[in-house]
C-alpha cells in the first residue's frame, strides 16, 4: 500500500460520505458500487493466501483470513469506499472497469471470481500501464 493509495481511498470515502449526507444516492450508483465491491473483494480473498505467504512475518497479521464477523463489521466502510471510487471514476461509455476485469455495459459480475490467469494478466497489464 502506497501513500497515493491511502490518499485516494480517503478521498473516495470522503466523497461518498458527502454524497450520502446530501441524500444523492440512487439505485444505479448503489448497483455499481455493489458490483465493484463484490468483484474486488472476491479477487482479494482469492489472492489473500498468496499475499500472506510473501508478506513476511512482520506483515502476516494484515493478511489473516477474515472471519464472518469481521467482514460484516467492515461492510459499511467498504461500501463507502466503493461508492466513492464509483463517484471519482465515472463509468465509461463503452465498458465498466470493475476490479480487475472490464465488462460491457449492463453486465454485472457474478459471485464467482475471475480465473486466476485472467486476474494475473489484468494485474500485470495494470502494472505495465496497459490497462
């Protein structure tokens, strides 16, 4: 996690908080935020063991398997982050970038994560600036 990532997340949560307090939520925004959260969380949970293995002893606690209770308790904060990311990065006309995959308009991700090789290829493309 970089400083830029933390700042971007704080801006997203603040943007979402302001949007919620101004009562400007709508079904379309909540649907996009839900899809973004489900896709990115399923990708993270699929990669969590790998991340924990390479984290080293000092950071392994950050990648402990989440309990159902901890996931439930974090849902509100995660939803604000997802709403904020949707607000700060509006939906493109031709495709919606959700997590690591690009989907056509009107297509929502299902609950199954993308294949590991597709996730790795998309993540590699992002690191190389070819997203």
